[in-house]
C-alpha cells in the first residue's frame, strides 16, 4: 500500500518533514511507501510554490476537504491550529503527526489526547530530538544502569534571536497564537527529552517551581511603523522534583546571547553522568564506571542508533536527520499498528508539566504536577 | 612595621593562606611586611607539626591568649567557630580575615557584621574567587558595558566527592558544625561571585525560590562501624530575580559525578555574554559586539589583572594564586586603612540570600531577600 | 532542458551524490533540472538494487554504452577506473564529475587534465570539502586579509579504521587499485583544501619533503583464511614550503586511534589565524584583529555560505550537505558554461604535490613541485 | 645537612626556581634542607634587588668565586653561558641544575656531558615539563601498555610573541647568544618530552628531516632607532622516524598567532592514544581500551603524581608547580646519591636530535641521528 500524505502548513516544519519523507526511500528502504499527496494552506500563490518545492502533487485551501484524500495527516501549523484538524482526523481514524507543543492550552491538549485515546489511529507528537543517535545512545546507557541511580538533571535550551529589542514581532510572541513563548516552544522539547532519557528511572515530574520573564514588552511589526505587545515569555526557569526524589533545573531563553540553538541536557547518577548539546549533536559526553573524566563519543559508528543507514564513522549528520528517523518510526508504526511514542498522551504529559510551571510562576509557590 | 599574623586553624585553608603569605615577598614586593607569628589549634602534636610546615614561629591552644600577640587574625576554622574569635578580635580593633560562609546561621553573621561595623579594623570575608584574573577581567567587561543590559545569570558549583554513599561522615555533613551543606560551602561562593560580577548592573538579589536535597541520609564514621546522620543538604538549586528584573538560576552539588571543582558562571546581556569555569581558571569565554561566537581568552597577559606579578603569557597559574592576590589586597588595605571588599557586610549579604533560599525551601514559596 | 545523469559506480560515493541530486529540487530551486537516468556497474543484482534505492531509471553494465544516453557523467569508481571513462566522456564533450584523487598515477592524471583541456565540457574533481560553509567563510576571511600575511599552515586527516591489524584487506590497500593509501585518499583532500584557502596568498606548493609508512604489511581477506599484501601507505607526513616562503606540515593516517574522520586545518597569519575540524564541520575557530583568543563561530547564519538554503541558525548540517553544494555549483556551471573549480587541472595540481611527496619519500631529499 | 644553593642568573628562570625552592618546605617536608645562599650576576643594583626578592643571603659578580661557597649550582643563564660554569662546578663535584637547551652548539653540549660523566656530582638538565602530573600520568599509561604498540607521535610548541615585526630584538634572536631560535628554546622541550613519554617503547630518534624558517629578518633594538639582524629560526618543522618504525611530526613557532604557550603532544598506539596541551596542564585526554572517544581527565586526584602534596581534586595547579616537583626530585637525588634524569646525557641526546634537524635543513635530505 502507498499512503497518501497530507500536510497542513507549508513553512519551516513542512520543509523539515518533506525533506525527511524525500530521503526515506534512499536510506530506509523498508519504510512504507508514501506519496506526498496534498499540502494545505490559505495563501494560494505561496502554497503552490511550496507544493512544487516540497514535492506535493496537490494543494488545498481547506483542511476539511483534504481529509477526504489523505491516509495520514501531518499537522505542521502554529500551535493555535493544532487541535481542530488533529481531532477531526483522529475521529476518522486518520493517523496524525502533530508538531509540538500539542496545544496552546492544557484544555486543548487534553481534548487532543482524548481524541487519540478514542481513535484507532496512531497519534504522534513531533518531539524529534528523541531521534538523535547520541540521545538514543544516552538513553541506552541510562536504561542499562551505567549511570546508576539518577540524582540530578539539568536541561536548558538557549537561543538569542530576540535579544535585539528591534527584532520584529511574530506569531511566536503572541499568547493567542502560540500559547506561550520560550517555555512552550523550547521548554516542551526539554521536558520531553528528560522524560525520554530518565523517566523510567526517576518516575514522573512530581512538583515544580517556575518563573517566566518577558524582557522586551513590545516589538515592531515588520515593514510597519507600529509596535505590538509581546504577550508571552522570553525566558523561563524551573526547579523540579521527580517521584524518586531526584531533582532538576530547567531553563530556556531567546535572549541567551551567543547561543543559536543550544539544547543541552546533563544527567548525573551515582555511577556516571552524560552531557549533550544540540549544536554538536553527533557527540555525547559520557562519564561512567570505567572513566575518570567525561569521554567525548562521536556517535556515528555502524552499530550506533540509525547510523548503519547513513555514512561511515565520523561522516557526521545534521539536525534534519532527526526528522528522517522520526518519520521512519512513525510511518512504520502506522503500517504495523504497533504502539508509537511520543504519542498524544506523551505530548499531554509534557503540557501538564509546562502548565504546572506556569501556574507556579503565577502563584509564587511550588505546584504538584497532576 | 611588620605585622604579626595569627591563624586559628591549621588544615586546608591554613595551608592555602600560609602559602599565599609565603609567596608575597617574592611576587608582590610592595606588600606589607608580615611575620607568621602564631598558629592556634587544640591538637598539640598536629599543631606543632603544622607550625613547622606552614612556617609559624609559635603555637597556642587558646585563641584568646593568641589575640594578645597578633596584629592580624586569620579565622580559618569550621563555620561554627567563625563568630566568637572574629568578634573578639574586632572588638580589640584587630583586623580579621575570616573564611566563608561568615557563620552557620544568619544570626551569627549579623553579629559578626555588627562587630565589624563597630570596629576600626578591616574585616574580610575570604571569597577568594573574586581574585581570579579571568574573573576580574570579566568584571571589567561588565562594568565597561561590553555586555550591555544584563538579562540572565547562571551559576553552579559541581563536585562529586559525596556521590559514593560510603564516603565517610565529616563535619561538613553536620548542621551543628557547618550550618548547611553544599549551599553554604559552595553556594556562598557563587552568590558572592555573581554580586561581584554584575551587582552594579542588576542590583541586589530581590527574591528567590530554593530547593535543598539530601540524597544520602546517613554516612559511616571513618574507622568505626557506626553511621551518623547527615543533617545538611547534598545539593541545592535556586531561581532568583534581581532588582533590575534580570533573572538567574543557581545550583551546587556534591553529587555531580565527573566534576571535581567546577565552579561555573555565565552572564548574558543585550550585547554580549561571558562564561567561566574554575577548572580552567586561566580562561574566559567572551562573546561581545565584535564576535559572533564565544572567544576563549587566556587571561595571562602582562596587562591582565595581577599577571605582571607572575609569568609570561600562557604560563598559567593555579587555584592557590587566588589566595596570594586576596592576601595582598587585604594586607594592603590593613596598612593603608582603605576600604576592603568583600568585607563582613558583603559576607552577610551573601548569607541573607542563602537564608532566603533555605526559607523558600521550607515554605515552598518565593521569598523576598531582606 | 533536463539533463540525463549517468553514474559509474553504485557504492559509497554514489549514495553521496545521489542523495545530493535528490535534494537539489527542494533546497536549490534554481538548480538545473536533472534526471537520474542510468547507473553503471558490473554486478547486475547489486546494481539493480542500487538503481532502485538511489532513484535511477536504468542500469547498464558497460559504461561505453551508457555514454550514448547521458548528458553528464559522474565517475564514482575506484581510482584505477577514473581515467578511461572520464577521458572518453570528455572527448565527446560530456561534462564529467570525477571522484578524487584524479588517478592512481601522475601520468593518468595528466592524461585526464589534457583531455579536459581539449574538451568543451566541464570537468570537475570532486573535492567536496571546498563546499563546507565554514570553509568558504574561512576562505573569505583569508581573501579579505583578516589574517594578514600567511606564515604557516598545518593540515591533517586522521582516521583509525586500519589500526586493528585484523581489519580486512580492501582495494584501498592495493597500489594497483588505489595507487596510494592515506596520502591519495586523505592527503589529496588536505592539499586541495590548503590551496583553496590560501593559494592566492602563498602561491603554489614550491617544494616538499615527505614520508610514507606502512605499519601492517599484510591483512586478512574477509571470509577467507588467507592474507594479502598491503602495498600502499597507512600514513604519510610532509613538510612543505610555498612560493611566498610560508611553510606547512601535512599528515594523514588510518592509524590515528580515537579519530574517526578528523580532517583539520590551521592557518596562521600575521594578523590572525583559523582552525577547522571536519568532525565539527559547522564550526570555525577564528582569531582576528578584534579577538585575543580563538572564537568559535557556528557558521549557520542566513548570510553564511549556502545557509539561506537550509535551516535557521544553529540547526546544523552534516557531511552530506557538502555534496549538495558541490552538485549545485557543478550543474549550474554545466548549464551556464561558466568556469568551474576544482576542475581537472586543479586535481592534477594536487596530484603533482602528492607525487612530489612520494618521490621525496623515495629519495630522502626535498623535491621541487613542478 | 643544609645545602647552600647558588644561582647564576637572576631573571625569568631564577624566579621560577627560587619560587620552587621557597615552596619545598611547606609542601614537600621530606625535601633536603637548603639555603638560598648566593646569587650571581653582573649588574650589581639589579642583582641586589633580585637577591632580596628571591630570598638570597648573598650576591656575587663572579661565578668562579661563588663556586667556593655553594654545595649546589643552578645555571640559569642564557644558553651561551651554560657550558663553562657547569663544567667548572662538575669538575669540583658540585651538583648542577642547568637550564635547557644544554648548550648553543653540539660541541658545547658534548663537553658538558663529558664533564658530567667524569664527575661524581648530579648533573640535571632542566626539562621541567617532565614534572607535570598529567604528563607523568600519561607516561604511566604508556609504560603500562594501555596504548599498545606506538605508531605515531605529534609534538608542537606554539607561541606568538614574535609575530609582530616590530617586536624588539633580544638575545633569543641571536645565534651567538642563543645558538638557535624556536628549535632550541621550544623544540628541545618537545624532543625531551617525547623521549620521556615513549622512548622506552619506540627507541631512540633514528632519522630526521627538518626545516627552519625565519620570517622577519631584522628587528628594532628597544629604545634605539636601529635594527639588528635575526640570526636564528622563528619556526621549525621536522619529520622523524624512531628505531621501532614509529613516525612523528614536530613543530615549534613564535609566529603562531593566537597561541601563547601551547606545548602539545599527541601519541597514537594500537590500543589507545593521549593528547596533552600545556595551556590546560591539569588535563590529559585519553583514549583507551575502555573508551570510544577521548576522555578528559583532570589529573588532580590524591593518587595522581605529586598531587597528595597539593590541594583537593579540581583545585588546579599552574606552570610554576613543575619546578617544585623538579627541584624536589633533583635535591632528593643529590642527597641520596641516586641516579637523576633528565641528566646531561639526556640533554645531549636532545641536542643531537636538534642538531640533526638543523643539518637536515641545510642539506635538504634526511639525516641519521647519531
């Protein structure tokens, strides 16, 4: 069977997923057959151009119509558009890959997770960083007990594209369109990655204390003379305690001058530790029972996760490859009917942590994660 | 005039300061003349041996007697012994260099700061990390506005010497003797360093949210068969907000596997950023208006802070050199009568932040720093 | 016009180029239209499978026949097969992209360069590392004079896949099939990259002193019980002097334990310096007039070479992307008729340096590069 | 017994050794008792000042007279003054610590080694980098076979203090006073360190190919208007082959922009590899049988070489500490009468390699090391 794929959205994330789909046949020959069938958007000329570039056969301006034609839906829209089409697809048992965070509000995320629970179709939340070989290698180390009992976690996601107060306003600065700022856009990744790496060992996030800050209150509208209110956070910080008693600190910022896309995570256990940074995504730093310091491992050997599909050792891969792995696993799960993670329930779990951090910021007190 | 120096304590910190005093004549020829006169301790044989090794002319087992003979007192004892001799010395207008943190409790620190305020003598808190050339270079950059408006700070102090649950109990694990654990021993340094680097720009610590955790509840007594309760924290984390609205995260741990003495601080401003780690204390990472990434500066040029006293560029110095600089400045201030910082008021200010973090840990809510 | 592309060879390099061609439409929309038309090899079943995976419409077992059908030829074979098909294609004015080094012997390379000179078709040598954004950024710095007068160069290419004496014999260990070992396979890249980066500033390689070494004299044939002679070098080193008086050291090894694919180059000038390593190919270390130490630049901004075609800053690319850039430039030059570099003359120039290094190794004396 | 120490020379190296002697009592309590007795120089006022600063009881303007008073002689003069006083002392069985390189010419070094062979006194060449804890830790790894059979070595010593063509002329630029430039000043260290680390495994330096280059031919005399000829090398490179067939590359430069004192060495064996850089002298990078990548080891644990004498883990030491270790071992050997290395024969062996590199530079051919 060849699956007809439909995308809603035709910008950054659509390029990332279209590129991934385009590479599957060459590098993952046992991936299900797919056709980039229809791409949905409202701006016709831009959409037509994108369809051509991204290799889609058809375009549509209404996602409702598109649902009739597709076997699998990719929801690659701004956060405020995540819920409705995803739920509609799931109600028709159409598998969905939805970008993260699941929804701008916890209510929205719960409705989506409910729809997924009621559906026979696979519902994926697009936490692509689970698919970095170095991250999966790290998870294997943790699972195998190489780090012993986990005591502490530190996660941070640093960018600097808003540090200039004249950087233009975008939908990412709007509570209405994005829900939140750095915490939802970046923090969602970190919370999910933490759960992926150590969740089996430390249990769920038990309670959190959070802080959100907006450094620049309004920004210019591009090509206008006006400014518009920034209604989301520029940065957040959080302290957490896990069920096991392990503790952690979390942080994201769009004001971290000198950092472009530094998603870093460190885990400290009784027998070892790991450190990872997205800007050097082929590397993992590992301290274990047989090492004194941190060893820098280039996770590009044939027996490393996914690497037999790619190039010889040391011929490094990039950010886009995480999407290839993600799509391979998602499509394979759709075809086989096997469980897929991160699913919508995983996406909702992340959202619950984010929501608790926000509530803690408002109340000034620690908040239990439900 | 030659100053007679008296030390109370003859262990780790006494070696650090005695070595510093021993080096002054050779490397800081304009430092005041001093004599290592008397060293005070309770274990006579060990004390005699230490006196010989550390170059002291006399020993004493009672600090009260020793006060009659000394021009300057170094209080290098465990935290619980900081207050009484320091206050007694200041009441007699004898200058004091006291190790950090100032006292195990806020009350004790307040009494010490009061005594210093009432005394004509110099009262120094031994925050030696202010005297790292790379740190002073960094402070100069911040003061000169090279980083612009400061938005975020991240400080952490990572060690791993307690991660083994069989590591023996010591006074550092006792609330009675040490007051606190990682927060007082390590966190005190980080809070002071932050204030030193950016205090003029972001104002005081305004409010904090803290978390203290003890991972191993009891530890074996060395050469015994018994165990003893750990009554202090193994690690702490904190979120802070400064008066300016800048935010920060702080953390220390004795369970950070793979780290020996990693005291790191990062500062992000609107125009630049700096990063520093104590394990590479000759280096500063700097991102500024003229750089895209972080530049690794070896702060060992003749025009770098204190470096004209030492070696040619790239002939690096070590941890002990911070004490030489500290003692040079302290003794010079004693002689000249000029203000010295960090003084006891600075030590108290740090203690107030630490106390607020602890109270926040107890209450589960943000706490204003008085 | 749509160009019919033919590949000779269907292994490692063919995957790299096929992937590049497959990505052009999505990321370089102004690239010429191409069709992956025919792929040539001798093992029919493996070839058919490769054709399917790599997206070729047809297969052929004789490259002579294939020449009738193709508009552009990619010669992606072992070194000993480079000359004949490339020359035949050029004689018919069919553009050729040939893998490096140009030929196993200097004679072969000269014949190929002669054929290119006599042909109207573009003849490219596949030195893909010229197409790393960080390398082009570095070249721009050198060209702009940011490094001043160039004094010294250091190039090395370190791998470790032969350090195990039981690693199996392959064509890369055979003088007959490969011509040389590390020097041709790895050294060719370094010599070309050096010329690309600083050739305009230091002139040609003037004279060289070389050393080739084989550490393991014979290796097992896989799945056999026999061994076979290693007739090429495992490692080479060289000292060079350029026309300007600048000097350099070069080195490659397949025995550099702990290194997978570390192609590094450093350039020191009177005003600045650069350092690059292929294992961190998104980064360039730069010391310039405004920096004291080396600044680590993530060369992933929209105005960096080729990066406007890819992802937002810090969303790093990988080794394979160099082939996309290379193919884009090559195909654009084929279409426009403009000059393309590195061409066969550039490939021959590299070969002359390698040959001089080998002759120096034999004679034990410095050798002038013709 | 208390040994009367005499220094000839009162500048950079004298400060380094005087500081070391001053620290011995505090940190190496079993070191022989010494007195800083007499310091010899020609400029009386400067000498008196140095004597006071460096802690010497007496001064002398003629080293011949001084020999009557000293038990141990430190020859810390420019290279051209190494031979005569050292030989005179040894003839009187006075132990000598002489700075490196042993002499400006091979003849001089041979005479010195002959004098040492004929003397009952200890004769030390001051290769202080053997005394870095990380280097001794590395040597232990090599000796223990952790790296397996050694294949390749790379040593380089990079500084940049002459890259400015207006940097003033000094004795270090004079063949008459210094013998050579970068090769003798910096290369001597690298050759000795290589022999120390791997000599037992790879045998002696068998043959070499060398290259010396002077980039700036004359330099201004400070506070003058005149210039003076530079008669030594600014940089050298070399290729070597060891008796075992292992190979290496060596390099030093005073024109390596961005490097202050980067003495680096890398060793590659069949089972592992090490990398070291002097600018981070507390660290060793190690790849071994149990690691995939390079592990960064902070060599500051109590069971690391010499570290039980210093500070807790992670409280790093500096360049000057190498002299403390060196003097401790030298003085202990003087007292015990046991063999000491590096002795004058070791210094001569280094000089023979340097001389062969220079002769190779002149002849343009490989030269056997005698």
